[in-house]
C-alpha cells in the first residue's frame, strides 16, 4: 500500500484515479506550514501539490520514503528540483493539460479582435446602438501565421484550417515533411511578417524569441495585420506594437500575457481602443484544471507501481558506478549540444552523438539526454526541456537521435562529438575533459581547436590570409568589445579557416554584420554558453 499526501486544493475528480486505486491510501491535508509538512511527510510515498505548497529541501530530507512529487500544472517553481534530484525523488508535471484550453482562448481572442467584440459590448451596454463603428473582417480566406508549431501552435493551425484559413507555420524544428502532414506551409518569420493577415505566437520566451517581433519587423509587416499573444509576454515588443497600431500599420491586437504581470495601471494596452486584453486566462478552464490533476495522478501511479512514465522534470536516479563515470561529462554534453544548435542553420533533422575512448564501454544514455537537451533547449527554452523529457520532445518533432561508439579517441582518453544534420547543412562540435583544465571544445566542423565552453564566443569562418585577425581585432576594439581568448583552426595554409574568440560581452547583430562584411570573411556567429 502506497501513501499519497495531497497538500493543495484539488478536485475529487482530478484525483479520482488515486482514490479508486486499491493499492493507494490518500490523505488530503491542505494549508500546512513547512513545519507541519516536515512533521508528517516521512510516512508518505508521494506528494501531490499545485502552486501553494513550497516543497523545500528540508521537506524532502524529512520525506524518507518520498519517491515522487506531482505538480498539478506546468510550472515547478515551488519545488526545489536540485534537492529532489539529489534525493532521487522524481518530480512530474502536466505539460499537456492546458493545450486545448490555451488553443481555444487563442481563437476566442482572434475572433474578438477581428469583430471588435469587447468594444462593441461596452458601447451596447452603455446605451449606444452603434453598428457602423465596428465593421470587422472574416477569418475565411485569410492567412494565419503561427510562430511556434509545438503542441498548442499545432492545435491552433488545425482549427484555423477548419475556418478556411491558409496557415503558415514557423518553428526551428519544423521540417517540410512534418508541415505537409499538418497541412500547413512551412515558412520563415520573414515570410509570416510579409504575408499573414493574423499572427499568433506560441513559442517559449528565450533570448532568441524575446522581441522576435519588434520595430524592425513592424516596419516590414503586412498592413492591416492583427496580432494575438496567448503564449508569453516579451515575445512581441509591446511599445513597438503600440506605435505600429497608432501608425496604422497594425489593425489591432489581443493579448493574454504581458512582459510584467500584472501590468502597471498606466500600461498603454489597458486604454488603447484597438487592443484587447485578458489577465493570463489561457489555462483557466474547469477542464484544464481537472485535466492537469488527472494527468499527474496517472503518472504518479505509474511511478509508484514501477511502470513506465513520462513528464518527469528532473533526472531519475542512475546507478552509482555509471553516474560516477558520466557525471563529469554532463555539463560538457549540454554545452556541446547548445553550441551546435547555435551555429546550425535550418530545422534539425538528426542529432548524432559519437562517444570515443573509455566512454564507448559505458551506458551513455543519460549523457545523451544532456546533449539532446542542450540542442532542444536553445530553441524551446530551458524551462521546457530537461534531461528526462528531451528524448520524448525530439521524437515528437521528428528529430532522429543516433548514437555511435568507438574506442579510437584521436589522442584523448574520451571524446564526445555532436553532429547536427538540418535540411540545409551538417555541423560538428566535439569536446573532452582535460585534467586540470576541465571541459574543452576540441573540434568545430573539420577544424581542431582548444576552447573553454563558457561565456560569449565568436565563431568566424574566413580564408587563411595575412591581416584578417588584425582587422577583426580592430573592429571589435572600436566597438568596445574586449577579446579574452583566441583560437585559430585551419587544415591547410591559405585555405578555409575558423577563428574562435572568447569576448567579455555580447555582440550585437549589427557588429556581426560588420565582421562578415570584412574582406575574406565568410560568416560570424555568436554562441552563448552558461
């Protein structure tokens, strides 16, 4: 008999699987303080929470029998994940429970902004019968641009087709084959900006997606477009949007999220006649609240019974002897994956991880998860990807993961090589651990290097000619960018070469463009590793 404690208010329907299970004893005790939880948690095998209970390391240390913590929702900010991993406690959430409700809210907002529904309602209940001021537009035969074709974006696209809309989909992992299966046209952000009558965003907020629609995009955007954001505040530059609406470039907008929540009382969205706002209601339906509890209850049962499970947000326990060999390589693996993702162009179709040397004799499954998570997190956000769900996410996006092992390690005790194959190119990054120096990148594409995978790194491809290093250094100096380290790799004198620079701060797109424009320079990219 397993004992489960529910410490936050959750409906009986949400936990009915646990209540009805013959091998589960369930207690509901809500509103407990940390001290009260510490006093009783030792007798429980599982803890089920929402957002009120803060599950601290002290609570987990007291939970001597605790095997799993279930969060009936998506965010796990109230759970100390590091402490859970250290104690071997699996933490699970319900990332799919709000998919449909957020999708439906997106359509509610899209139709509201198309037909001016909130504005018309206010005038009507205020005693004015004004039909002329609220002439709207149909969705039929319009082009919808979906930025982010994950779970929610894909559902939005399917419903848009039922409304007779043409759907353009952008996602860093969207291939032509997957787009064809979904009946959408694979497009770039630039394509969507130029062609879409409606734009809806469904990406995580990452450095790459922050202000992905800003002043530059609004200057080129199709006139009369309407924009919906039920994803994350900050994906669209709020001030730039207001300016674009005032200039007549954008017809209207509907936002469920803000860069700062709740927004300030003087936020321009709150008083603008062409902007509709709601207070982050994307997941606020009775069904969604119950579904997340049902999903977590089901996975919790699987874990307690020793059955396969999904949606874990931390790393499950690994055999001590295997962990001792692999753990030093975890950080290297995730950084190699991130480095490769940041330099590769096009949707990722395959991640190939090659292990050479002594690692060829070890079960490297957990290390592979770190590599894959490093690749996916760059595009999807570190809060959405972890070493447990990385393989599942890769499979859902039709990304093939290949493992290769060899005892030949090119002079190193061990080497990890990551090759990304996209629909445009193939890029390789390899690395190892050096005694006394820690993680090092030892190869980029065909060029040998020796680079610490940390901080801001500039990767510059060029022709091996005299004076190039000096020109790059001079340009960076005039832009107040200090070079901390430098590596140059080449195969033959006068041929293709790369320059890998460690710099003290971020490099803007403008400066990257200036570097690329220098004579005999082919390309310049910034990689950020933390």
